[in-house]
């Protein structure tokens, strides 16, 4: 069966859970990774004699036949293996022929696989409500924890779902009654269990499916490019939440200036681990194209190249700090650059032109450089992804390199 995929934070908490390719939430878990109490409760509920029958419990089968066809009270007698057969082979066991097919298939599975494998398969395929299958996905969705950490109360809640997954997954009256019956049965079967006290009071109500974590969406989407089923990351949930809050506060404080989006990346300089990743101020806001990841989006370097441009000019003797450069409307062929404020200062020193990030002096200087010019310098610096020099022209001085 195909599996869902999960992205985990540094502390092991779930950040993102995807659907399997067949539209189900299913996280395959080895039996050893499932809480022993979950296994014990499920066997108590579904098949107490699982390890002692060959796939069919003849005593239960006869009792169910007498109750159904003699007493008129329909009862089930499906073993855990028979339920697995019905799930795997899509058998309609409500008819006599279907029940016979189910029984024969159960014998067939028991002959081919160990009890360990059958129990593992059942726990991974048991219906848990809607499109949720198995205790691995159910524990993450309903209780936001891995299957190995399920408590007795949570195990009781999951164990009653396969009988009526559509109703009981909503944790309403039918679920409560079924769970209380199983809890009472547990207390009677294991009277010395120290966890019995308050078991009928501490009901484990799960979260709704729409409450699934969807944290660091830009980052997790990028991580899901990997082929792994379980993806471990270095994201710190508290730092992620804090950075998202700071981004929202920044945008709110600058909105009057026309700022409506921002992005940030938090890296631990000691090991270069990514601790938080915010690709936009609001992932779900189409007005700011929120699903575009600003951390990795291509953008113009803007004026960040100007210091290198002036350094090249100094090295080549074209200017010194007090050289006077013209900041006035100028056409460089068909290229007519402007300053960011759409104003011109006239004569200006190279020192001030760089500090004030004036565009016209920078473009003029770029045209005076010889070898290396700005493009050659970037090539020497092993900047990747550059096109041919003619593609950029003098616009490279103003960051036209996206």
C-alpha cells in the first residue's frame, strides 16, 4: 500500500503530512514502532485469541451463526486476519459466499505470513475514519504524536474506530459509549493495571482532520521534493513561530509605506542548520502571491553590486573617492537609467555617489571599466547562472542580473 509522507521538525513534531497516492492518510509503521499498549488494546477489542487460531476462530464462528440465523441477532465473528482479508481483497462478507471466500482467504494468509506480519498489516490498514488508515496516521492526525507514544486512553479511543469509522471518528455519542465499554472490559481483564484509576473519566478526544499541522509551508514543500517517506529537518518550532510573528509585525508596521510582504531565513551559524524559514508574510494570501517562496525566488540584486563596481574603478585608477561624477539625465545608447527618487543631483563625488546609491554615476563608471569589467569580476568570483555578457549590458551595474 502507498504511504503518506511526513516532514518532522528538529524535536520530532509533525510539520506536514501528505496524502498517499491513493488519497488516503496512511503511515506504515513497523510493529516494533507501535506502542505496546496500542497493540494490547486492539487485540483485546478485535481478537483476543489471535495467536491461537489459524485465521478463523471456530467457536466464535459457530456462536455468531447461531445468534444470527437462529436467534435473529446478527453478530460478527471476524478474526483480525479475516478483517485484514476483507480490506486487502475487497471481499463482501455480508453474503454466505462472501463469508466463505473470506474464511478461505484468511487460511491462505495465515499459511503464508507470520502472526507478526499479519498483526502489523492490520494495524497499518485498519479504517480510522474518513480517508485515515492505520494507527500511524491516526495517532498523528487525532493526537499529534507518533504511534509509539500512544497512551492507554488514546489507544482505547483508536481501538473502537474500525467497527464504525464513519461515526466514531467524530468522537460523538456512539464513540463515547463504545470506548467506555472497552475501557470497562480492560479494567475487568487487567484489574491490577495502575492506569485503571480514572480511565472512564479521562476520555481521549482527538483533533479534527482539518487541524493537521501545516507549519513552515514553503520550507516543507521544498523538503517534499525528496523521495523519503519520513523527512527529518532542523527547524525549531518555537523559532519558526517567533519568526512568523516578527514578519507579521514588521509588515503591519510598514504597511503605510506600501510594504505588504516580507521573507526571512534563520540559520545557526555554528553548523549552518536552518532553524526557521518564512517564504512570505501569508502563505494563503493571493494578493501578495503568498505561495511564492521569497527565500529562493529569483530577484534583482539591486544596488548590492555597486560597492564592487566602485572598487574596480579604484583598482583601475578610473576614480578616487573625491572624483567628481555627473549625476544628470544621460542616454547610454538606448539605455536611459533613472535614480530611485527620479531626481538628479548634478556633479557629485564618487564617495557620495556610492553612499547615496545614485544610478547614473554607477552606469557611467561601469562603461569605463576595462579588464575585468563588472561581468568579468562576477565570472572570476564563480557566480553561477550568468548568461552571456551581451545579455546584460550596462544594466548589470544596477542589478539587472535576475
